[in-house]
């Protein structure tokens, strides 16, 4: 027992132990980068598999929406034939028509054909309707020349009705998207800070925000598909800003483009833009709240004050009438 203990404390054994420890440390130092590289390669393969899976699911969703007729429709025959026969695209189609239709959520060739067709048809419909009303329904109240003038004015008004309808659609869609966009930015910031890629973050947010705004979820889904297949992310962000058209969305997309170009953290840019959009939404709410008192003045004068006077002066009037 004593000899074994003395053998462990001998210089030769200690030297051999130190040499073995040095060899093990050397082997571990050489092997660690290889193991780390293999682990990183495995993680990259997993990420590639997940990305391919996400792309396949997104393509399946877009194909299903296409089959349901939500994204693209085939132009109707008679409208397309009339537009092509009269060459209405050169006459009525403005330069920014397709961009406005995308802002209204109308994509594909069918909305363009329908818009051009109604730009031609609405003046005719308004003219015929005004003539029927003035010459048949109210035939004895005006002279014919005035009726014809009013009908021509109605036809001229009908020329602008499709543009007014399109502007109302754009404004309504922008209002819905603007209300949900700050919350979507907060969710996007959480996803990016959790370590998700930009594509995965957009896909996740598009699913979560669909209950609040279907329009915004649709735009984020399209952006996810564009981020996966376009050669540059900048183009996908620019398309998102162009499709929505809100200043807040344009500023956010510009920040993402700059972060992508200069290598700054995306989370920092999203944090700044999320705070700014929350402040903008709060300022709009405070503005609406401050505008309530002037708006309530007329209803109070018309509806509340007469009732108040009746309640206050009613008993006195009844007493005076009884005294007489």
C-alpha cells in the first residue's frame, strides 16, 4: 500500500500524467473546431430544410388562394374583347393604375380590364339612367334642353365614378392596415429578437395578425414569398411599401432596406420603427379625442338643451297654467 502511494508520487509517474494531459488537451483543441464545424453544418442543413418546407407551404397556400379566385382571376371574355377592340388601355389607363389597384387589394389582369370597361360603361349608364328619369319619370317639370344638359352632366360624372370608387377602396384598406401595423411591428420585433430569420418572422406575423387584419396578413404573406424567391430583399420591401402606400410602412421598409444594405441589426431598426408607430397611433387617438367636444356641440344644442329646458321649466309652466 505504501509502495503504491510512493509510486503515485514519483516524478516519473507525475511526468507521464502531465504528458498524457497535454496530449489530451492538444487532441481536444484540434478536434473542437472540427466538431463545431460539423455541428454548424448540421444546423445549416436543418435551417435549409425548414426554409424549403416553409417555401413549399407558402406556395401551396398561394396556389390554393389562386384556385379560390382570391388573388388572380381570368378576365371575363366580353370585357376583354371590348377593351381590346376599342384599345381602351391607351385611352383610359393612367400610368399608376396597376399600383393603385394593388393598393386596393386588386391583383391580376381582371381588375385592370374591369376598371377600363367601367370607365367606358359608366358614362353611358349614367346618361341613359338620367334620360330615363328626366324624360319618363319626371317628364313634365323641365324643358328638353335642360334635361339633355343634366344627362350630359351625369355622363361626365360617370366618367370619374370608377376612380372615386377605387380611391375609397384604397382609403378603406389603408385604414384597416394602419390600425394593425404597429401590432404587427411589435410581433415582428419579438420574432427577430427570438432568433428567427426575416422570412420566418414575416411568415409567423402574417399568421398571427390575420385575426386583426386580413389585408395586412395577405400583404405580409406575399412579402414572405417574395423574400424567398426574389434575388434581392430590397425589392421585396419596396414592393410591400408600394402595395400598401402608407407613410409608416414606407418608413419601415426603408429602415429594413438600410439595415440590409449597411449591415446594421434588424432588431434595432424594428425597435425604433415600432416605437415610432405606437407613438403615431397614440397621437391619432388623442387627436380624435380632442376633436370630440366641437363635434358634440351641435347634438347637445339640438337634442339635450330642449329636453333640459322642458324638465326645468315644465313644472313652472304647469303651475302658471293652474293658477289661471
